[in-house]
């Protein structure tokens, strides 16, 4: 159990591409339901992995790329077989395809598919036939076998040797004859497509490394790249070479789901057997959270020795001349590897002042600003040197173990924060002595101090790499001791990638940072808006949407909530999830606010447009829980959009298009012209949808005339699109061009629908309990009660109608009631209303 808390990764090659993701999923599920012991799983790595059934189809493309088949044969295969080269899936009547495949098999006959450049060895599974007794000379000849797989085939002999089995403590009854691959196992289930497991593990934020030997024909690298792209994640670090000893060792690409893909140049099936050093360097870089393409070697340079001396002298007796290095250390030569720092420590009535002896600046640097207390001895003054760089680094290294040590270290670092900031450049050079995964707290203090000031443009890229690496490997328990500092460096990362014009570089790191700093998925952190912004700018809508699926109930800062909903709504628009976008914009518009802000104004404009696109209508009436500030001002700032909604309600497309042209500049200035054009397009669907309420059968030409569509063909396209999206239910008779409108076929009695309703009811009950708890706590809040009391004194209760109650109840208030954030109440109340509408 000593190492149970260590980060845990699962790895495997070849067929392990099947079980490794499944095992990772099983461990993850066990952690989530509380199975003990908890395994601190962080990710997995796969080499030349078997993943999905279509992999054999990529062998043709690989063979052509390696020059094993001609371009003419490749083109003929592609044309005749249509990209499907597996015999079980080819139509037996497709003679041309089968003939081309026969030519292909002849071309690759004699090719060693695990590594196409090596000699052909035939069957790699069967054992080599050897005499039962071998002379010592014959045994020496084994080392000179011609084929790489000869050693594997010899395993049949040593693995079945009695002495080997005894040494390995294998019981006789536990296994029969050893064979390398047992194809006779009795099993009932096989998972032939592992892509869903990769997708699910990506959503759970696990890291993964997938690599391919680029000369492997068993699992071609093209097939591995194909299924990775099928996952749908965006590349955040584009295809580039990675090197070992200055030479290209392969190529790599990193995706927004924290998956890194790499090819190993010259590698076969599997890559580490052919390129062990390159694969080890690749693994070491990845496991340390470093990019594979980094140019520096993975080696920690030993730090020079640092000596620091304090010369304690009265202020009036400062030395007038500076001793030389030779005067102080006559027995040491200048070439010795250490640095010398000498300081004066001045004890005066105003306090203790310390400044470098070598400086020409006579102004002392005040370390202790308070007067020196009585009873301070000389040894206490000497202890001031504990704040020096070397000793503080030693403290970080020594107090990063247990939680008690880390808490002690945090107190020390807080006391030394001014020193760290004043000597940030010196501390920055010491970061190489710290492991960010072990010494996360000290590393964070130093990194935050180094990033506090202006960052030169030349150092921006280096800063981004340092912060990204720290976020990836840092200890969650340690960074949560100082969340403000962690958030600070993450915001600096966001700021720098925006300056560099590369927002995509911050997508994966900020998502990792959010998951690490969040107490739970219900908490909205200050990093949420920054993450959604970089997702929006880099068009990583799917990645951004992953955190929008969380139910958020805990909000600290109103501005974070406004930006979270605004950027989130725009990401949902990019995903065509208009219902979710409408919900988020609605949250901005109805959130409590004491003064109008630009975010609410822009959200209201988009709320109008999305309402027209998704609901085909817009109501200008605000809900009762909307703040009075919003009700008074939002319409005034959004007049063109209100008028657009009024024009839309008439159903006249010509009038709507004319209005858009007249106000095009206003819509462009608000960056909403694209949405406005979608509003115009949605009017056709609105007009068609209204026809379903009146007619059972209608010709396409009549639909075109009534809905103001140019042609019957265009009307047919709109109808088909609406049927596909589930907006209407209809059939089209192509013979006579008639459309028959149908009722909703959903009878609400399928197992899936019952499960959906049941889960929605459970969620409503959970939200209702949260709202009740908040209501009771708010009723006990002294600030709320005093405000309500003041408000009641202004009015006569006879002016109000009584509200009938189901029962009379009392709130028992504690001495320290929980503070309630009004944003949390709005979010929960809105969520309950949305689900009630959905069930209705």
C-alpha cells in the first residue's frame, strides 16, 4: 500500500489496444462508485494498437505509400472495391475487386509485415524445430539466428522447460503446454470496436499516448490516425517532428482530449522492439507532461553550490573597501563551481536592514519593517538568512510530503512571499531543482511570482510551456491550498496565448486546471469563462460544450457567471444546440444585477435571435424574477433586434429581408449578422410549420406559394430538412408531389422514454431539495431579514392580498446561517422550470 496514491497508468501494445482502454474504464468506474482501494489512474498508453474492425482496409494505402504496390494497382483497387478490402465484406460478384486483391496479395507475398524492411521469416507463431539434445556449440549458434522472431519462437522451448517452470513457481496443474497465442479459449463476447471507450475516457479527462511504428503493416499508422480523427477532437499541437539526439525520431500531434499521437521512424510491430531508445525518450517526455517535440534533452543539470554570508556590523562602521574573492578564500580558485553572495545585516532602532555587499546602491533593502523587538539575540539575526533562495528551495524540497508538512510549508511561503517576489528572477533559475508533481506548492509560489510582472514577447512561448506543464502534473491537494495563485497563473496563460494569437494552446490545459481546482462539478470557477473563450476562438465547440453539461449551483463572482453563460451560449450556437444556448442567455438576462452591463446587453440581443431561430417566435415580456434594472434598460439598448422580432412575427419574408438590409451595418457592428441571416432562413420553416396546424395534405407547389418559397423543389428541401430534424412529421409522395402531415409518433411508452422521464423527475426532486435548503437558509440570513424588515415598514400590510399557504411553518435559525448567493437560487429555479417544461 506504500505506493497506492502514486499516479497510475496502464500500457500495452498490439492486441492490448483492445483490453487496456476497457481495463482503464473499469478502474475509472470503480473509483467513481467508491470501490477500494482507490487507484489514482491518470491515463493510458498504447503502441500499434488493435482498435476497430476496418483496420485491414488501411493496409492497401500503406502498401502503396511504401512502394510495395504500384499507383495503378492502388487506383484500380480503390475504384473497384470502393475502399472496402476485407473479403468478408466484398460482394462475391465484384470480380474486378477480387482480381485486384489477388494481384495485391502476390505483391506483398514475402514481405515481413511486422517490419516491412526486415527479412521475411514466415509464420512467427509456430516453434522452431530443434533436436531434443543440443551441444553447447549448437546453443551458441542460437545467438546468430537470422530472424528477429526466432527468439520469440524459441519461447516454446524454455517456457515449457520443467526447470524454468519450477523457477517461476508455476504449479503443474495450473497450465498445460505453453503457447504464445491461445486461440482456443472459450469466450462468449468480443469487443471489436474500442473507439467508444477512447471517447468516454477522453470525456473523463484522462491522458493518453498512442504511437505507431511507421514501418508496421500489421496495424498501419494510417489506420490509427483514422480512428483518432473519428473521435472528433481538434488538434491543438499540429503535426511536427520529434527528435532524439538532434535526429528526427518520428512525428507527433496532440489533440484537445489530451491524447498525444506519435509515429516512431523505422519502428515496426511493435515499435519499442525496434527503436527502444527512441520509445523510452518518447515515454519519458510524455509521462513528465512535456511535449514530445521539445528540443532540450531530459536531463537535470546539477545546480552550482551557493554560499551566503551575513556580515553583521553597526550602521556607523560600514566597511569602506570591498575585499576581493582571493582575500576571503585564498585557498580556492576562481574556477570552482559555486557562487558567492555577501550581505550586510544592519541592526538599527528602526529595524533590521539587509543589502548585498557587492552593490553600489547605498539604499538598504528592508526585510523586517517592524522595529527589532527586545530580547533578540545574535543567533536570531543570523537566522534571517533562512529567507535566502537556496534555503527556501531546500525547505520546499523537504516539506512537500505529508499534508502536515505541506501546511507548514504553506505558512513558510506566505511569510517569504515578499522575498520570493523581490528575487523572482533568481528563484526562476531554481525551478529546475523542483519537481512540479511533488513540490507543487513551492513551484506554484515561484511560478506565480515569475509571471506577476510584464512578460517580454521573446519569453511568452517559454512561459506558456512552463505553465502548461505545471497544470498537467501538479498535485491537486497542494494547489488547492492557494487557489488564488493557481488561478493567477492560469489567467496569465490565457493572456499570453491570446497575445500569441494561439488560443487553441490553452484549451486542454485550462480544462485540466478547471477539473483540478473545482471542489465539485457544481462549482463555477473564475477559469470557466477563460476556457470557454479560448474554445470559442479556436472553434473547439465540442470540448467547450463538455463543461456546459455540468449543473452549476455554486457561483462566487457575478462577472464569471455572466461571461460563463455568454460564451457558453455562443459555443452552443456553434454546436447548433439552440435550446441550451437559449437557456444560458436567459440566465444572463434574468440574473440579479444592480446596474446594467455590456454582457447582459449582448446576451439579450442573441437571446432574441436564438428565440426566433429555435422557437420561431419571441416574447418581449420579461419573467417576474428579472431584475428591475434589466427590465428598464435592455430593450432600449436592443431596439433594432426588437424591431427585427416584430417584423418576423408578420410572416412576410420580403418585409423581413428589407429590414435586414436597412439595418445591416448595425447587425455587423454587433457581430450578429450571421445569426440574423439564420433568422431569415428560419422564417421559411416557421411558415411551413404553421401549415401543419391547418392542412393534412398539401402539394409542394402550394407549400412554396404559401410559405413564400421560390420553387417547389426548394420547398421539398425545406420539408425534408424539417423531417430529419424532427420539427415536423410528414411523408412526401414523389409521384404526385403531395405532402401528407402526420401526428407525432411518440407514444411515451418505450423503455428509453420511461427512463428519460424517471431520470428527469429524480433530477427535479434533487433540485427542489436544494432550492428548499437555500430558501430556509436565506430566511435565516440576518442581512436578508433586516432588509425585509425595512421594506415592510415602508408599506401598510392592508394594501396586500393574503397568499394562501398549504401549511404554517417556522424556520429555526442558527447563530451562523449559511450565506446564500442569489445567482445560485436563480440557476436552480431556472433548471427546475426547464425540466418541468420538458416533461410537460
